[in-house]
C-alpha cells in the first residue's frame, strides 16, 4: 500500500503560552533551608487566600480564579494541593514574577519570548517541581507562526544539549548568552536550587545529571490559539502533541509520513469533547490545548490551563514520579542487609497509597475525563500494581524474616536459660556470691568451667539484646522527629 505524506501548511497563531515543568528531588531534611533561600531570591508563598495572586504570575491578559480552583478539586485533593498552613505532607508552592524578555537563537530562526514567572513546588517524598511560565512572540513583532512556537517548545524543553540542533541553540538575556537551557535556569530563574538537589538517584550513570527525566527534557504544557475560524488539521494536532518544530533544513517538520498512523495516534491521545474548535492532545511529554475560538473564550481556556489543568497535571506527574521512585528503591534494596530500608519503604508505600494516590481528583466531568486519560498515558495503573506487588513481597519477606529471627532467638534464650539456670548456676552459684571466691575457680573441673562460661555469656547476650532494643527505639524516635521537621 502506498503511503501518502501529509502536506504541511504554515499557519499563524494569536497566542502561544507554555509552562515547562522540571521535576527534581530535594536532599532529605533540607526543605526548610531551601525555602529560606527561595524567599531570599524573591519567591513568595502561594495561597488561595491571597487574591492579589490571581493575576500576578500569568501575564497582562490572563488570570486564575482561586475560588474556582478550590471548588474544582475534591476536598481531600484540595487539602493536599492547597493547604491552609505549611505542612511537609502537602504541596507547598512558592512563586516569583519575572517578566524576563529573552531571545532563543537557533540555526534557522530567532524567537522572542517572555518568562512571565516561575513556581517552585515542594512535595512529599522529598520531591519538587519547577515550572517556568513563558509567552512566545515573533522576532520582529509580526505574526507568530505555529512552527516557530513548536520549535521554541522543542528547543527550550531540552535542559542539556543532546542533538546537533541543541548544540546550535542559545538563549540571550540581558546581553548575556547561555549555551544550555539548564545553565540559564540555574543562573537566572532558580539560582538557589543546585545546593539542594539530591543526585543519589543518578549514582552509576555515565552521562545523566538530572533525575526523573526522559532524555533530559522538561514536560511541556502548552496553549495554542489560532485565529478565529482557522481550520485545525490532524497534522496540526499531531505536531502539537509530538512537539514537531523544524527539520534539518529549517522547514516545518512532522515526525510521521503516514496519515493513518497520525489518525491512530490522535485517537489514543486526543480529547475531542469540544471539537472541531478546541482539542486537547496528551502525550507522555506534553499536554496541550489547541483552539480557534474567539479571543474572549480562548482567554478563558488559557486561564484554565494555568489553573485547574495545571494542578491536575502536577498531581499526575507527582503520582508517576513517586511510583517510579518507590519501584527504584525496591530494586536497590538488599533484602538481607537493609532491614531498616525495607521497613521505611513499606511505610512510604502505605502512606502514598492511603493519602496521595487519588483515583478521583475533580468534581467536573470534563476534567475527570482528561485526568483519566493522563493517568492512562502515564501508565499509573501498571506502576501502581507493581508497587502493590512490591508491598506484598516486602510484607511476606518481613514476616518470614521476623519469624526466623524470633525462632532463632527463642532457641538461643531457651538453651541459655536451661544450661545456665539449671546446670550452670547449680555448679558455680555459691562461688559467685559476693564476695566472689576467685581462688576456688582454680580447682574447677572442665564442666564447671563450661557452666561458668555459659553463665557469663548468657548475661552478656541478655545485656546486648537490651542495649540493641534501646538503640533501635532511640533511632526510630530521631527518625520520626526529622520527618516532622
């Protein structure tokens, strides 16, 4: 069968808004110091009670309704993502308005963009997210093309130079040029992050320098507004989902030449409730809204992407990363040598399952359907089933191990009790009364020496068990106090 390649027709955009989400892991016990550093850098705690923040971080035309966001999510979900008071068991968001005017230079085009603001969201399990909120503009303040917006998303999401196109991409801000996006973010946007970044998950890696990434790239949440009435083709939606910008010749690029494949991809990745005017395309690396409705309604959709859908996406990313982290911890545990780590992992899996892994997030049907699709594409169900099997295996191993230890201990204590109590003490008890008759011991027989050794070793074993129990108890108390901090 002959394949028909799709024809790409360049189109213009009314607006292109993007949020780049960067997951990271924080050094255990360093959240308070990190928050203090962020506050010194100009970040402020985000709260639904502060209504001034409804329009502070999203640009001049856009805002988010705090009242609607609270009503959108179910109460137990809202308590985690919108806590009334700071708590290590909830999400804590700190935001900063930036308004940085920058230029992305590539081999084929220059793209002007504004970094509107940035969020740092600290989560349970020592995880966090950095969100960089951007608005794309044309270089000459003329009409922005769809290809330019996609190329910007594709280049900016790459934290480190991986492809030849990344090598020839630079960011210019305040007359200074940055060769990599990572360098720009860590020096201009979140300059205080690096000392608190936990890199233990990358031990043994040769090239990777950031945990929880697919090919060292950020997740993209994007909003593309076409002129009112402009046709949105299957190729447009596919390119948005795949973030296809330009090819090696600088021309509009699409990563499939098969129209049937494109249609099949959209069938599994697209939410079409408001088609043909508005489409949501969800992929494992992007979540985008594409619309051609009139400007006022398009602004409302953009506000929703900044508000309700943003938090829904964060929750789904949080679920995926925690599940991956728990699976990774299990694979690294030595079941013979790391009993404490096993107990800690059991506690973490149980806490996550009971407190954070919500099957229902929102009250409205359209949001529920989108988030179910996100969960399906992220593979939450398979990951969660794997973690549940892990929990069952850990419980089974712990029960077997505890039973073996208890049996061994019972045998040892019984032997010592019988020998030292019945035999040993009867043989040497008189000589051990105060004051101890040391001279009598020189005339002991072999069996008396044996009884004496068993008696003293029994006392030593009993004291050792007592000290060991007190030590473990004290260690658990210290661990619990550190968690509460």
